[in-house]
């Protein structure tokens, strides 16, 4: 990462706006300007900023470009506001444009990531992103080292994600907590103390095999203690 940043810093010495498509998955630095697909031809070498005449200029499709984290719109260009790797997500219509963002988080093997799949097909490589359709993180990304991750059945996950789930309402009355449910059967939970986190994890794992009366008895005991 440090070597890549040094290379980009050297290229900025003889500053010239670069095409956004040419630096995808590369490191960009704050203050750098990126050209959108519609402006690339007019900024080529030796053009001095002059745009060539196109007979079919009016027929060119212009997709909507959304600036995600780390980028800001500056006229007809993108201005980089933080260091990281430039990413791009194509729109579903395929008419150009899409979402550009700068990924500044350094993810390592073993990190717990909360995100969503944009490609989940047995015949294609899976593709996971940590932004929503508007290009915002919206709580996604690397989850902190605190908390506890454990696995339950998919049936329990569906019960917990159901509207007006009684289990979640009862758990929320015990301790203040943060909780994330994954459709892969994983649950991440964090309370104020390690003891409270372990209690909540044990309760959630046992809820699948308990009746409503048994669950109420356990919650009442914990509330009294």
C-alpha cells in the first residue's frame, strides 16, 4: 500500500487529470482530479484540453454518476478527498455512469465484514460490497474487534428477522446491545461487558429449542438478577 501511494505521489508531481476508468483498483490521493468517461477524449495527450468534433456526439449515452465516500463532484470531474483505492460499481441498466468511491479501509484476513452481495450466482465469482445502492456505507464495513460472533441455523435467523419478533424485544429489555444478523447463519452481538455478551449469545442459541413459556421464565430470572 505504501509503495503504491509513493508511485501515485510521483505521478502527481507532473500533475495532469487522469481518467477514472484508468485508475480503478489503484491508489488515489487527496486533491487528485479524475476525468469521467464523457471527458476523457478531450483531455488526451497533445489535445491541450480541446475536444475533438464527433458526428454522433448527441447520441452518446450519459449515465448518472454517483460520488461515494472519498470523492466530491468538482464541475465535470471527480475530486479525491481521501487516500485509498478507487472502486466502481456499474449500474443495473448498463448505460454508463454508476457509483465511484474510495476504499480507505485496509481489510486483513480474519476481519469481520458486514456487507452485501451484488453478485451471488453459482456460475460466477461472488462480488461483495460495503455500500448501498446510493454509494453510502450505511453502517457496513469492518466490524470492531469487540463482540462475539457465533453460528445458528438459518431457521432461527429468519425468525429473528421477522417483523415484531418477540425474542428480540425481550432481549432488548435485558441489556443495551448491538447486534447484526447475517443470512449465512452468523450473528454478531456486543453488550457493555463480556459477561453480558456471553449471556446474550447463549440465550439466542437456546431460543430455537425453547417454548414461549420457557423463554419467558429465563428472561424473568435474568431481569430479577
